[in-house]
């Protein structure tokens, strides 16, 4: 089979515009043609799974265009127009094809376009015509819509948070496209929307999201059902369709897809209170970590998670760690290019006085005046291992500053901490520390769950706080739980 492979993935935090501005074209990693195969073959991305499965089946996979940016503010209209045009042009050049396989996100918002994925899907459909099946993988944080269901033949959200199954969903996309083209499978997609703003909910352990996945898996096992997936939705986006949903896909049977979606949605609605999260403050989290009896303890700060569009230079948790006088503690990492430049200017082995962090706004804290020993300077380049494996990150010039007994990694660019690689780059073996502070909501579990004796979440004011009810959703189509207790689901 000849399969065009493409992607355009962005998780848009519409509230982030006030802090870090609109998302421009330069923020995207954009690749065309063979560069996509070179970059993503064998990686843990959905497009990696798509390419690998095509290779295993000896399909003629044609890499067309792929663009991805870290979560950030609304995409400006010129940037989206350019990216969309690149993608369509590359698809046009790849035609004729038997199928199209895409990696998308599901929470893309463009200035003037609330539903990036539906808009893009419509344009691709017009290009390839009604008979070429289009499959798209999604991040479970996508705010899925009926318009997306209309635009694609297959919408496959990942099931796990941390998203360690993106690759598997890419593989499934190719498998199902083969069944459509070769066996006459006729997928119909139904999106059942729930009036729920789900807080960031891990699927580690016996969590409510894990139990929801089990319910979906049971429904998916019914005859005629192709897929059933809980989409958590992305609460940090203010568009009419923000919220959780179920994507149900059945073989040629719209009624079955709708019934399965409704049944899974009823379960989530009935169990919504289980998803509520109560977190420590940074101060109480640090106290719990310091008083623990086995180590290391990981303290994560979800409220300034660049993986959700926050600036990554917030200081609430780091300030609490420094104020507590912790011993054998490390923090990785905070983004502050000015401080890195000061450290480079001062040199390894010297002490620098800097105002660390919080250069974007006051919401994520105030700069911390510190005097630190410059222990090392790096190029900020390393490869992720635990999730999005194979992605080479380039966080720009970076350094390790030691303040009292706290080793702090400072980078030039933000990213969330997913695994210990950024610490290793700076000579820090986290297993020898008592307290590890980091910025991430849930993805860090992929790289730290096996080495942490305890995980404590420190929530504070921030653009990605677990307290999803603090964000006004003025554009929401209907009342949303938990902001509005009067919200109702009638399925
Ligand atoms: Zn996600």
C-alpha cells in the first residue's frame, strides 16, 4: 500500500498568550520528506509507530510534512496558513495514495479557527477525495469534536498518561488502514462530549483514569466495535468544545458507535468526583519530602509545566526548596537564559549573584536573588529515553548552579522534565539525592516512577495548575464540571 505520512501537532493553551505570546511559525519543528523518516523512525512518537509499521509491512510510506511545537499560546493565523499549505502541498506531491496516516494532537487552536484538526481534516479530505481513508492519532488531551469525527475515518487517541503508547497508536493506525483498504472495514467515528474539565489525571496505578480505560477496553471488545477511547481533553484552552469526550468507532454502524460512546461517557460522568485532585502547596510538599524516611522523593510542580504551555521559569517550588534549607536536593530545571549567560560570563568554579527565574509574569512567582557556584556549563542537548523516546532536545546553553545544598539546572529554553537525562547531562545522579524538584504534571512519572520512593505534587498559581476551576471558560458552550456544579450530562 502507498501511504502518505504527515502531521501537525500542537497543544494550545489559550491562556498562555498573556504570558508568552502567540505561537509563530518559528516555534515549530517542521520537516519535509525523507527528513521525517530519518528523524522519527524507531522513536516513541505516533509518527514513529506509523513509519515502523509501514516498514514492517513493506508499505510504500511517503513522508510528506510534519510540524510539531511544544505546547504554547494560540497559533497565529499566518503561521497556521503556512504550515497547512506546506502539508497540503506535500500531500499533493505524494498522490496518488491508498491512505493517509497523520499524527495530530486534538487541542490545536488558531487565531480565528477554534478546531485546527477539523479544519485541517476538511482540507485534506477535499484534496484526496472521498475514497482515500484518513487516519489520525491524537493525544488524549485533545478536545475532540463531532466536526473532527466527520473529517477523519479513524481518530485514535492515546490511552496512557504519561503518553507511552503514542507509538502503539501509530502502529494501530496503519493496521486499521490496511483493514479498510484490503478487507472492507468501514469505520464510523462518534465523538460523545462530556461537560467535564478533567484535571490532569495519570493512568499510573489504580487511578480513576485507569478504571475508565478498563471500561473502554471492555466496550471495545464487543463485536463490531473498532475503538473506544477516553479523551481527557485539555482544560487550559478556552474554546466552545473544551472538555472530555469519548471517541467510539464501529464498523459501518453509526448507532453502535453512538451507543458505545454514550455508555462510556455515562461511566465517566458517574465517577467524576473520583477525578478531583487535592494537592499540597509548595511549602507543605517540601516539608513532606524533607520528613520522608526513604529517598529520593520527587516533588513535581504541575502549575508551571511547559508541557502544557506554561513559561517554565516559575519559582514557587524552587523558592520553597531553598527556603527550607534542604540537604542533598536538586532541581531540574528552570529556564532562564539571562542567568545562563551570567554563569557563562563568570565561568565554572566561580560564584555568581543572579535574580533567578520569573521573567515572564508574576503569576508563576517572583525572581529569586541567589548566589550560586557555577559547577558546569553544557550545550543543553540530550535525548529523551522514557517518553517521546529518541527526541533530541536542544535547550540551548545550560548550567548547573549550586545554592547552599541545592543543585539547580538552568536552561535557556523551557521544556518539561520527563526523565533524569537532563540531570545526567549536568553530572547529577538523582538516585543519590534526597529531594528532586521538577516541573511536570504527569509525564515525569515515565522516567521517575521506578526510582522515587515517594511522589509529592506541589501545586501553586500557574497556567497549568491542577485547579482547573480557576480558569474562566467564557466561550464554553455549556456549564462545565467542576466549575459549574449545575453541569449535567444527558447521554
Ligand atoms: Zn497530552
